[in-house]
C-alpha cells in the first residue's frame, strides 16, 4: 500500500483556519495517511495534533516552517520529524516569535499612518494565542472591504513597497538548519518556485541550502504548476536532494490547495521520508 503523505500544512497555531485537531480530522477524512503540521515559526500546535493523530488513526509528523532571510529575500524552510522540545530549536524560534510580535506592531503603526487605524488589534485578535502573520493582517484588512479578496490585500498593502510592509530580518539559513538538525529533524526547502528567483539565483539558493546541511526540496507543492513541478524535479535530481510533497494547506476558504489532493511524487526521486527510515 502506498502511504499518502502531506508534509506541509498550517493550523490556528499560525495562519491556518483549522485548529490542530480539526486539521488532523479533516486530513484523515481526505485520505491522508501521514500529515506534517508545519506552522510558521512555532511548534505550539504539535502536541494537540499528535494526540488527534492517535485518535484519528493517522500518523502525525512533528514539523514547522521557519522564516529565513537569505540575500535580503525571505525563504521558508520546513523542518520535519523534529523533537519539538529540543532546546536549541525552541530558543531559536523564540527569537523569531519576538521578531514577529515586533513586526506586527510596526505593521499596525504604518497602516495607521496610511489612514487605517485599529488593524494591529484586529489582526492580533484573529491570531488569538497563535503567531501573528501577514495572513491575519490580510483578513483584518479584507474585513474592512478595502480590497476584493485576500490576494488583492497582499498586493495593495502587504508586499514590498506597500504601506503595511515591514522589511524583516529572520533567521540565517545555516542557523535554522542547525536548529532543525539538533532537534533530530531534516530540512526541506519549501516551495522553491515561489520566490520569483531567476535560474541562477535559484541554483545559488539550492546549492547554499545543501552546503549548509539541507536535505530536501519541496518538489510537489500545492501551489506549484505542472511546469514548476517539472523544474523542481530537475533541481532535486541534479543536486541530489530528497523530494518532499506538501499542500501548504491553510484554509477551506481558499479554492486551492485542498487537503488530500496531492499527486504522487515522480518515481525517479527519493522521498524525504526515507531520511527518517520510512519505506520509500
Ligand atoms: P508572514 O510569514 O507573516 O510574512 O506571512 C506569510 C504568509 O502570508 C504566507 O505563509 C502565506 O500564507 C501568506 N501569503 C503570502 N502572500 C500571499 C498572497 N499573495 N496571497 C495570499 N496569502 C499570501
Ligand atoms: Mn502561511
Ligand atoms: Mn511558506
Ligand atoms: Mn506554509
């Protein structure tokens, strides 16, 4: 029997719509056998997700998505099969959590200056006890009817050069990979085609990622087109990286990605789960 893996998803611990329990239950219903919860810069949903996994009879893999700054660009790394309690990892992401909290205040300040008051509090309320992300700001702004949808809000307010954008220095790539390694996990470069990099920049990124100890490339991402999957497949082969697949599911409110709809990884690639001893 082939195991249906989804190794990149979000819950209310960061910018997902489902609680960890709801996410695991929905994943089980959607035919996923092994699910990684990978919230932005936090492991706080993992305990609940693991418990829900035992209840629902699916395997839950402990993970997270770490924000990294590389050559002034924000890059996302997925840590998989981690020990969430590991000290160096927890210390590291605590730093990122502070950066997130400060950034949120600054985003609110700038939006207020742009004539939109009260957004910090609204975003913070939406985030509850979880990480405050741009997604929460986007929902708060969309709620004011300032844009047609969340995508449009990002374009108008939350991307470089726009009023709510705050340039942020996250973790260093090698540092984040070491946190994951010291927590017994493996690191995957998330959605490689989403950084708008030229071929030569993407090559540099992949090489540096591998040199710093990165093991896998997210070849199948819920947000990648067939052409992008093809390109990532070539990169994984050429640079001998293991292949990961993750929907990057956030919410049933979005048309795409949906849970349980990932195609299989190309046969020619070695799946990332072999790194923790699971059968190919
Ligand atoms: P942050 O890490 O707080 O900067 O937020 C990044 C998150 O915003 C990503 O993980 C996505 O979930 C979301 N995001 C980024 N760009 C867009 C976009 N154009 N449309 C919808 N969501 C987006
Ligand atoms: Mn997100
Ligand atoms: Mn991401
Ligand atoms: Mn993600």
